[in-house]
């Protein structure tokens, strides 16, 4: 029973961390309809920025904010390449993703892994030190839960504002945004900055959890994030009281649960990337099935 509870806590903790990234990809993929591959670069960027700042003695929460801003800057570059220089969306993301590998190496001082063991993190800094022992043992999941809920509420609030509605409209019908006298290109750049900022924040939190940053940590992150969004929206789309951001978070938790179950059943770790690709394929096919089913029901 203790083992099961430990595994469940690990799945929830990791699911909440990747839920931050899933919400970011939800903005770019679902709202803007932009297949953003720069996620694989901005995730380790957030981790490396955080590691470098914590090693320099910076407050870990400020390091999270710096990681978010760094990811937003990288996302803005993706948007500029696409909007201002008319490079295709896929190539824009690939260019930034490739560039970020060198940027992260520069940040870490040419080291593939930057460790900051026994340094203050968001899981040990400030109020965390004053928690009762019972709660302190579960501080990782508590911090991740509070952080993902806070980001979700802020994102839901933003999407309900005037600018948030313009962001939604840019993905649905950019010509309508033009008719309102707004520039859809500028809004798209902002959306990419927001999505990649949240992705970098997820990398920051994961780095502080493991007390190290790996420049190769971004490999497969776009697959994980897309699968989380698609799984969440496919399974929970009929639950009317759930917001799309909540679906993305739940999708990330379910996705991590599938990977954890596979490992517990004896799947070798080097097969995980293959399993991730299979899960995304199944999610895409199920989404297409639901769309066809909805169309048929509407016709009947």
C-alpha cells in the first residue's frame, strides 16, 4: 500500500509539473493552431537558467520568474521568424529549438549537466522550512499543486479578458481580428511567448526538483505536451464544467500514469520514447474518431 501511494504521489507530482508545459502548448497548439517545436528547446532553457541563477545565489522563486521570461523571449523569436520573416511555423520552431541547445550550453558553462545540490529551491526555501514534518515530507507535491493551480487560474482569467479573446480569435479567424483593427501577427507572437514561457517554467520546476539541469532534457517534450493536451481534451471534452486548461493538466497526469504503469510492468526505460510516440499516435487517432463521431451525430 505504501509503495502504491508513493507511486501515485510521484505520478501526480510529475503530472502537475508537465501540466504547466501542457497549458503552454495548449495556448500554441489549440488556441493559435501553431505546431510549435521550439518547446523542445525552451524546456531545458528554463532549467538551465534556473540552475545558473541558483548557483549564483539568486532566490529560487526569482529564478522561476527569470526562466519564464527567458522562455517567453525564445517564444517571441519563434513568432518573429514566422510573422515578420514569413518562415513557416514548423521551420521557425526548429530553428529556435536548434539554437537553444547552444544557448543552454553557454548558460551552463559548456557543461551538459549543471548541478546545484544543497542549494535553496522552491521546495526548501522560506515557508517550506516551517512546515510540520507530516507536510514537509510531501512538500514536493504540495508546491507543484499550488503552482499549477495558480498558473491555471491566472491563465483562465487572462483568456477571459479582452486580449485573451483576441488571442482566441487569432487562432480561429485572423481576418476577423484584422477587421477589428488589430494586428494578428503581434497577438500570435505574444501567444507563442506565453506558451514557451510556461514551458520554461515547467523546466525550472523540474530542475529544482532534481537539483540539476540537463541541456538534453527537452528531447521529446513536445510529444509529451501534445499528447497531454490531446488526451485531456479527448477524454474530458464531454465534462462541461471542466475548463480546457484543467483538461490539459489532467491529460498530463494520465500520460505520466501510463508511462509509470509501463515501467512497473517491466518495460525497459529505453523503450519509453517509443511508448511516448505510440501514446501520441493513439491520442491523435482517438481525437479524429471523436470528431468524426461528433460530425455524424450532428448530421443525424
